[in-house]
C-alpha cells in the first residue's frame, strides 16, 4: 500500500512542477516557495483539526532536521525549475531516491551487495540518459544546485521515515515542514521584490499549494507504512509524469534517449523493490491526538 501512495505523490509532485513552471514568469522562486508553504500550512492545519490531531509533539528535533533539509532542498529545486527546463530540473532533484538508498544502507548498516549496486547503477544511468546533458556552460551552477537539492531531499525523506517510525501522524509531519519553509522563505522575501497577486496568478498559487500539500501527505504516508527503498524507487514516477506533462502541455518532443532513460529508471525501481532489505516492522508509538 505504501508503494501506491508514492505513485499518487509522484503524480501530484509532477503537477506541482507544472504550477511552478507556470508561476516562474510572475514570481521569484522564493515567493513560490513561500506561497506554496504558507497556503499548504493552512490546508494541512484544517485537515489536522478535522482529524483531531494535536500540534504538540515530543519529536521537535526530528521535525527540525526534516524541516531544514527539506526547505533548503525545495528552495534549490524551485530555483532550478525557474532557470532550467522542467524535465531537467525535476530529473536533477529526483536523484534523491538514489541518495536515499545509499543513506539508508549507511544508517541501517546494511551490506552493500552486487545486485543492489546494479539496481542503483541502473538508476543513475537512467537519470543521465533522461537528462541527456545539454546544459550550457552558464547553467552548470544551476545543475549543481539541482543535484544538491536531490541530496538534501534524500536526507529529508530519510527523516520522514524516522518520524513515521516514531509514530508521528502524516499531517503533523507535513505541518511542521510547511511551517519551517514558510518562516524561512517569508523572511527571505523581506530582502527581495514582492510581486502583486492578480486573480489569474492566484489560481496558479492555489494549484501549487494544493498539489504540493497533498503530495507531501501522500509521500509522508508512503514512507511511514512502506519500505524505504521500495518507496524511494517509486518516487522516480514523478520524472515520468513530468515528461508526459511536458509533451501534453508544451509539446516537448523527447528524444529516444530520454524514453530509454525512463525505462532504466523504472527497471531500477523494480530491482530495488525485489532487493530491498527485509526489516522487521517498526514499533509504533502512541500518537498525541
């Protein structure tokens, strides 16, 4: 079931990328992060009230670590979307599952065996083919930012899994992440130009916040109830959905190497699914409701 939730999250994250690309001509990447986070904060708070989930948590240090890594990753990711092609930016960010696999092996002290190494290598080869390196010299710094966002996102995903093991509700985890991102991006906005919001721009912001918040909830649930490596592999689905959106909305013609890259990425997900370490179910801790 966790795998299905990750597929839902992958689709919604791709939708979020579309709204970021649409909003890039009206707002800075910092503004987009703020509106996405602040509106999402309101949405998830309403959901929490409906579910009678309390804000109080004994795991604030874990939320802080998830918030910092996730916020910086999102700032870099949104920046890349505004200056790079959508498929390129998303592909760079979605190196996160590959980093997540390596981080999980390190944290869980799992033995790195050859079949899993082949699965990870296949994923990296797929990312390279899908990226089909065409970055100009002045874009390499943006590309480095994209890879950095992927690494930090991998850390954030691992933190999400740890919070799930501690028994934190999905909505509470998303709430504190949205709060952290709102505070950081909101403070940064004071030092930059703030653009006005018109009705047509409001539609973009609401769509961005709604898809991102629902995607966060689905992703958080996936990592809480699913196997980390399996769910992380299926996060690649966002690249596939984003590529299809590019074809349907902007008539982007993908080269054969891109489709081959997506095939390898999916194959790496299947391999990781069959090769994931078999851990015992985590001990659930009673949540505060």
